[in-house]
C-alpha cells in the first residue's frame, strides 16, 4: 500500500515570497491533516479536512496560510507571503475516517521549509 | 488548553542500557498513541493504548497507560542505536477524536 506522498521535500525561499506544498494521502482515506513542526517541538495542527470539507482550521494563520482539498483527495497548502518564523517541517497525514473514530494517522515524509 | 508534557526532553545513553520516558497530562484521554520520528521523516505509529492500566509490549518496548488515562510511559530494555529518534505521544479526546501532541523526547543511543 502506497503511503502519504508529499512534495517538494525541501524548499528554500526568501521572506515575503510565496510557496506551495502538495500532499497525496493514502488511497481511500477520508481525513487529511496538515501540521507544522518547528525544530524541537511536536507537530502543531494547522488544518484538518474531512473529504473536501474543513473540520478544524483554528490554528491556521489565515492572513498568510491557505489550504484546499477540492476533490477530497490530494491537497495543497500555500503560504503567501512567507515570514522567517514559518521555517519548519510541514507534515501531511491522513487517516481512514476521523468521523468514525479512526484516529490513527499516517504521515508523509514532510516538506522542510527554510525562509531566509 | 489541554497539554501533554513529555519528559525528559532529551536523553543520551549507551547501547544496552534501559530507559523510561514519560507523557503526562491533567486531562483524560480516550486513547493515547506513541510515535517514533526519525530525522527527515514523518512520525510512525508504534502503539495505541486505550484502556486504563493497559500494558502493551513491542519487542523491547513496553508501553503503559495510566489507570486514570491521563499519563503514559514508554520503557525500552537494552536500548540499541536503531532506537534513536524523537518519541512523540499524542492523546485523543473523546469529544472530537483530534490528537493533542506532546513536544517529544529526543533519544540518542550511542554504540
């Protein structure tokens, strides 16, 4: 079974530039998560999708971050404009169906972002 | 805000030693998960504990869920260099099944 795919693996940009990350979850998984993980910390949930609807985006800095999952499969996370403090690893995870209590999450390898 | 506190934050020991890391909260969780994350990779689920007092073993790793379902521990026997990584605990809340994450314990096993 293929795992969660993410691209790119690494990205270096200058502050105020834009960047986008892509995630393809495990086939058949209804729930998709984007996390931000700053060095030395645990993952922080940015946004959770159930199919193509948003379940929770309370910790997403909406003035600069946006995410979509238009067809309920793959997803993109965008930062515009980036700040120095956005330097982190952005993890995508999926689970079979959060609504049924299937909370086991499977993670992709992450995208490591460095903002200069 | 419900928090999961992990201790120690960092641990470096010699191969063959035993160790225990802790995950504590003042809140009750319906279940608690332990993940291991290696550099450059996403977290990988090791185990899920659900019942208060539950003990699960995974080879040299022993996981315990506290009786009150507020805390958990991970004990590693005869640690090996392959055990090196960031160990994260995450608790699920009954209300919405979302995971609350600890900050992790960074473990280094020296050969």
